[in-house]
């Protein structure tokens, strides 16, 4: 089983190193090859997603990804900025289904901004469509406006779009995921304003006919942003488009108070996937050895489960993470009075020991 | 001074009645005329925004709006649904600047989902552009895809767009508002993905050169959705586009725990405006006499301040609202142990008495 390891920028190298360490003690036939991506790849090869990195990702059975981005690349032209690497990988690999669990760990409930009773036991799964919508729709660019409020003035524009098969396949993913959970799907749209999301709502409703055992609820995106704050536990599976999913999955992750713990998976139609922590590259704390590697370690567990069909190995990692939390070990981001503050490496070592 | 009063649907009639009552005791030369809007107008005249209602709104100095919408109109074709009334009014009246304060009232801090220390004293102002973006961009509709992932399949699409003057005018509004507050503007974009919002960021930065006394920060929308949860008090003025503003202003309102208290104003370039509560029509509690009229009453105060140039009258209403809260009067949505539960009408009466 071949894994492409792409550490990226900022804390990426540090957190990936710990996940690799954990994978290595599992005694599985894993072949891991590392390549630069993002700003690191721009420095090394002049492009955030060099040919060689893309090829490695394409040939691997799964991709383990750290994080990309740093303020210092802000002045680069868009096509060369680190984020283009992750957008390019999603598109080139056809990773249309993004799984972002928002889980509140029992021991970390107090770390949430929300009152404990609202988040204790929280376990939602946000499924975000990842290769369509306004992220990739053409045409886009700048031009002279021919109509609107100020014809003749300079304007910029983008195209939001979804085709029927794109909506169908992500809806199937959501309903199937719900069958393994609490059998409830909330489809988030803005059908009252957008043609794209009226169509989204219609198609999701059609697909739902094949899943009579799953409850389907429709919710406007503005209301979803509110309900996540008001009563997050009312959700089970949330399915939405690329743009709304970007916003809501981050909001939901932050609600748990422990975004440093949350993994993510982005899958293609054959369950080949890219796995990365839900948090970013955090350039402000890079190199200090204080980043939390657990989201990346849990992403490696998701990889074992979804793409490499090693559910037992995945469970071993997940149990090891529970164990280190139970031991009271905490990186700075989740530390609180009465627990033991450890470094990135110490946390990785503890997980290795627990595995 | 002529006010168009548009109660609308659901709890709209009940809450508007209380606001009108408060306006009437002010002893100002206010001429108020009522007209149906939304579902009520569809029932009465076959259209959510009848000619006569639009004309009344156009001729008035300000519009006091209740709320529109009810599940029972969900099956109507889009053009006849209640929401079209509010979109139509915004467009026809050129109401491009939406002010949505998110304030946490001292006595209601406990009602927030967030821990009290995170929201106590919260006072942010979200300024949402309201007549552009993907809400109104053309072309939009359904068609057969000619490219993308599934050429030949049915697709739906919308156009996001902003022109330079549209961005400039809302940026000026935001910087000027910040001058009356804590002199900090957070411009929310998605410049790392969207052409429209790279342009937005560029133009806001240019306009900022005229306001060296105001601090400008740029933030991606996904990060803004997180920071609102993590540390809402770090914001002062937030300025963003129509779509992102829809989502973030609702998220911010819900964070305060007292959305039933939050007014809003939507202004044109001459400060003529439409004033409405931040909450919706709540058809589930309509007719029960339990809705909170304070957001509407405070919207009337904003109207007196912004459009009718009666700052003293506005202050009297605001002080009266503070007084009734201090008296311990609460409608059901903000009620808690130790306070006195009152009806919509009793709350309105108490404000009238305090004025
Ligand atoms: C870096 C950026 C392009 C990306 C996105 O918007 O998808 C990120 O926010 C994410 O959610 O993975
Ligand atoms: C009803 C709907 C069209 C409207 C919007 O999206 O603008 C509402 O959500 C709002 O924020 O006023």
C-alpha cells in the first residue's frame, strides 16, 4: 500500500512527522514517499503543486497531507500561491466528497466556546462537495460591466454551478453515511435565492426516494449557521455544496473547541482519498514544537479505514488517542489546569506507546 | 415624515403593532400608512410585492418592515414566494447598505450559547452589501452543461459579481461607521478562491487609503465563521458581500443569544431606509401573542436616527427598552428564572410607559 506524504508548510512538517511515526509502528506493508507541496514546493520547484508531487499523489493509494499556506506568499500571483496546491489536488484526483467530522471529545468539552451542555457528546459529520460549485465554475475573471448597477465600470465575477450527477453522487454519499449513524441528513441550500441551490434541493429530494429509512431535512445556509450555534446536537449528517461547506465545516469545527483534534477525508468515487487535519498551517507557531499532531494522526486513521481497508489498525490508533487523552496529556492548544502540557513530539511518542 | 408600515406574515403583524404604538406616543409628526407584503400580499393581491405596496414604500421617507415567509407558500413558484418581496424592495429602493448590529445585552448574557465571558459586552456591527453579489447577478438558470465534470447533463448556475463602485460605496459606509465606533474594520472575503472577492479585497484596500485613522484587517469567510465563535469581541465593524453577510450576520446574531432583540437597517445612498427585526416571521408562534417585539421597536429607533433625523426620539426608545429589561420584563424567548414573563402586547405597553 503506497502512501504519498505531503507535509506542506508551517506546522505541516512537524505534525506529519508524528503521524508517520504512528503509521510505522503498525506493522503494515506501507510504502511512504514524501514530496513537497504548497509554499515549500514553490520554494523548491517554483510551483505549489509540481508535476512530480502530483504524479506521486496520483500513483499512491492514498495521500496524507499536512497543511499549506504562509503570509509570506500573499504577494505571489494567485496561481502560485500555496492554496492552489490543495485545490489542484482535489480537482486532479476527483476528490468530490469531503468528510469533516465535528466531534467534541469528552475530556475537552470545557475547551469549547459553547456551554458544556450544548456540546457534550457532540458528533456531527459534515459532508462537503469538493470539486464543483463556485470554486471551479467557469467563466470567471474581470471585465467591464455591461449591465447591473454600474454599467461601464470594472467588475469581477465567478460562476456558481452544479450539475445533476454531481449533486446525485454527493447525496448518495450522505445518505449512505447517515445509515451508519443516526439516519438523519440535513441538506443545506439557499434555494430561496439561488438557482443552483434550488436545483440542489430538488435533486437531493429525488435521491432521497431511494433512502426511505433516512430522514431528510432541508435548511437554508443562514439558518444552518445559526442552528449550529444554538443546538448543534440536533444535526447528524450535514450535506452541502463546496462554498457553504467551507464556511459551515469550519464553524462546526470551532464549536467543538478542539479543532486541533479534528481529521478530514476527501474521497474520490473509488474511495481513494486525501487525508488532512481540519486546521491550517499555523505559521505563527511553526517550528516551535507545540502544534497538536492528533488531528493528523486521526486523519491517518481515517486513511487506514476508508482507503486502505484496515479498520483494525484504524481502531488501534483511535483507541491510542483516547488513551493519551485519558492519561491527561495535552498540547498547548487543548491544555487546561490539571493536565500535563506536552510537545508535538511527546504527544506523538505517547500515541506510539499506546498503540 | 411619512412611514410605510409593512407588517408581512407570521408574527409580523403582532410585533409591528407594538412598534407603531411606541412611535405614536413620541409626539412627532409621523404619518404612517400600512400595506400588505409577502404571503399576506400574495393572498390579498396575488403578488408578494404588489404595485401599490412598492409605490407606498417608494414615496415614504422610511419603511418599517415586520417579517415575511411561511411554510405554506413553499410550493409556490419562486417569483411568487414571500421572500421575493424583501429582495424586490432592496433592489427597487437601492438599499445597498445593510446594518446588522450584534449586541449582547447585559441582562441577557446568560441566554447566549457561548460562555458568558466570551459575549459579555459584545457589540459588533455587521455591514452587509445588499443589492449585488450572487443574489442579483445575471445570467442564472438551468441549462445543459457544455463543460465541467459531466458535459451534456442538466445543470443550474448563478453569477457572482461585484463592480468597483459597488464595493467602493459599501467600503466607505464601513469606514465611516468605524469612525463612530472603535475604528477597526474587518473585510471578509474569499480572495484565495474567488475572482470577485480578490477584487473586493483590492478595492477595499484602495478605499482604506482615505481612512488612515481606521484599522483594516482582511479575513477569509471560513476563518471569520470560526473567529466569531472563538473570540467575537475581537471584531468591531465587519464588512462583507451579500452572500457571506447573510450567513455571518445570522451567525453573529445567534451568538448573542437574543436575536429577538436585534434590529436592522437597510439604507440607500441618501439614508432612506427599510428597518426590520433581524429575526424572521416565526410562523410556528404566530398569533399566540408571545413574540418579542423589542427587535422591531429598536428597528423603529434606528429609523428615527438614520432616516428621520430624530436622534433624541431614538434615544428615548432605546432607553425605554433598557428600562423594561431592568424591570425584569421578558418575553418567552429571553425569559429565565427570576424574571417576569410577559406577552407581546404587555412588552409593548411597558415600553410605551417607559417612553
Ligand atoms: C485553502 C482554501 C482554498 C481551502 C478551501 O476554501 O477549500 C480551505 O479553506 C479548506 O477548507 O480546505
Ligand atoms: C429571505 C432571504 C431572501 C433573506 C436573504 O437571504 O437576504 C434573509 O435571509 C435575510 O437575511 O434578510
